[in-house]
């Protein structure tokens, strides 16, 4: 069966009863969205503050390929396996964006027999969080243009407005637009554009906020642009926008409870992309799970050079979270792709391509153990086409690297197929005091922080930027110098060239633009030609998605 067919055959339990049964959460603390989804109240979350924390396990992956790696699938399979072994475990995931669902990547609810359900709801509108984030963001956009139209008392320079609009869809035609056309009654004529919702600073703020007060304060700190003197910032609070924006997010800030196919509780909340934002679920969700469970398995988007780095250097730095171990997910197919095999040849045994592509896994493992200072288990997400010789070669290479390597069959067998992986992870986290290291010191300059990531993690010889970008970073050092940096770059390569596979070294990472995310509390450095508004592929996934007269959805994956 396909992923959606497996999900539709799931025997789900009512989420209110499941939350009470597994974690003692009373119905009064939950806001149900139908029978199988619910939001958990902030008041209940605050009541847990004196409870001891469980142990945090991060799931990351090698550099993504069209072959797929299965990071979310592994997160779910590992969590189910740990629960099968009697370990009280919650999985913390990100919410899917509609852009990839209807584009090329698909949803983000796992796959096979390691999924969170209801799959269709999670991958589509879910509980409306992304809608609320998009509306809050666009409210600020509307208030900016209205303020200028009504006389511009704040002296906002329309040429230096930093705040675009957003929509949760891949739509390249909206990257650059003109607003205010049709005469003076329609506002001030100016250039504008759209980002995808997951790239919104509001998304980042929601994911890093610690509560309603912090959320509203962060929203107020958003820099929307500059005054006509070219140096004085204009904040969202200057437009009195932050109160209404926070009101729109009053429910979105509450974490969402769902379940796996094996009826284990999972929390799904927030969803910034790791190639253009910080790629982690909300701090609130992770901290709540740590209070409820003995173990929490969470994921960070794309490869370990992006999501895991930002998990460490942004999320952990800001929140005080401390992971105990990392699971690095790889597939034989993906490693063969990194070794030069074409997509059409990935189901055929190819030991030479596998050996050549192993360098990608090797660098990620080195980064995790040396630069993040965390123990790492390599998970080989098993495909039926993997040959015994390929598995043996991969295990041999991992052994020579000093890495524990587990072949896991959770896609086909659910939690039962990941029990060996669970045992390896539990063995590490139960015997080790949590600790890790940041990739860079917060006292480095912003340029030095970007350079540290590029040279240490990407294998680059250095970074480059034009005079304008260098001047902007230098000017920000005085006020924002302690901010972490969030590098936006292609997820497909250690370089900024998506076609370069394996583990390139000696390249230069070009920083073409920098943005201040003052409310989120980090600097975004845009590298290469990465887009904050993706486009659809030649044959979008939307073309195969359908619904019948009974309301049954097909084609989601």
C-alpha cells in the first residue's frame, strides 16, 4: 500500500482519551480539533515547569537527494520502537508546508508503517497554525502600506521596506511584484514580493517564543524597514501591530497532539524550512515533551549541515536545551547518488558509487561528533532494493570510521523494525551526561560566525560577499553582534551549487544578501542562489492529488 493508504487503514484512538491514558492529561487541558487532533493549553504546560526533564535525541541526515533519506520516518520509527521497549517516549516534529506537499518533496508525516496520523489532516490544513502565521505576517504588510498611504507619520522610506508578503504555496511568479497600481486610491506604488510562509520571521518567532508575553514582545521587535535618513529602523511596535498579530496567533502558539500508527503520542508544532530558516519545531513543544516523557525524539530539517547546526547554534543556544545523542540517517540509494549514480540506477547494486558517496556521510558524522561534540549513531534506513553486499560495505566503512551503524526497517515493519536502533540510542543516552559544543562563540563578529560554519562544516576555503553585504554586517555588529547566524543555502550540497555531490572542499561560499530577523533574534545570511519562495516542478505533486465523492483523498505522500 502507499503511505496514504496505510494511514487510512490506521486504527486511531480518540486523542483526548489517549492523552489521558499515556500522560495523565485531563480533557480540560486540551482543545480538540475533531477526534484525533488536539491543542494543549499553555496553562497546563506552565504547570509542568517543576518536573524533571527527559532526555533529548536529535534525528538528522546526510545531504538530501531525490532518492530520499527518511528523517521523519526514522524519528517516528525510533520513537515507536523505544515505546515498544518500555521507554516512555514522545516524538516532536514540524508541521508540513503546503508548498512541498503540492510541489516535489511531498508531506512530512513519515512513511510506510512509521507515520503520524491523521496523515491527510497533518499534511493539509491541520489545526490552522500556518494560516494564522500567514495572516499575522500579512496583517503587518497591510499596516505598513496603509501607514504610508495615510500620510507616513513615521517617515518610512518605501524603497527600504524589508517586510514582504507570504503565502503557503510554491509560486515563483510572486517572488517580485509591484503593489499600489491603479492610482492613489490603491496606495503607494512600490516594488514588493512574496516569501513562502515557512520563511516568515513570524514562523521563526513562534518557534522560538517561550510564551504569549515573549511572543508579543518578539513580534514588536520586528524591523520592517528604515526611515528616510537611511539608518533609523522602524519596528512593528511603531505601527502598533504586535498586539493584533499576537491575537491572531493565540491558538497557533499551543502545541498540537496527534498519534503514530502504533498509537503513541506525538507533538507536531511549527515548521520553518532548514534551508531558508532554522528548521526546528517549536521550543514550547520540545520543552513540553521533555516534561511529559523520559525520552524525546525530535528532528531538524534537511542535512546535518543545516538543520542540526541551527538546532545547536540557534535553538539550543536560545532555549537552554541540551541533546544527549544524534541519529544520522542515510540510505544506500542516497549515498550511491552522492557517488555519481543516476536516479534511474539507484535500485541496482553499485559498490563503487556507494564507496565514493560515503564521503558525504563521513563529513556529517565528523561534524556531529567533532564540531557539535555529540555521540552519533548512523541509521541505515533500509530499502528492499539494498543488496547484502552494499549493506556489508556500508557497515564496514562505518566501522572504520568508528561509527555505530544500525540497519533499520521501520518503514516496512514500524517500531518493531527499529528496535535495534532504539537499543543503541538508549545505551548511549542512559550512560552519558548531556553536553555539546557550539560551532562558534557568540562573541565572534557576524562575519566570523558565518565563516566558521562555512569552513568547519561545509569544507569551504572561505566566504565572500560584496561591499554592501560586508558593510551591513559590520554596521550590525555593534547592536546585534551576539546574534547567532542562520545561513540560507541549498540543502542538496555542502557547497552553494546544488549539483555538487559528495563532500566538496576548497570552495567559496558567496553571501549575496543578509537580513536582520530582530524578533527571532538571528541574522539570516543568504548564500548562493537559494530562493525564499520556491517554484513548482514540471510535474507538480498537485496533479495526482484528488478526492472522491466520499471525501477520501488520494495521491498525498
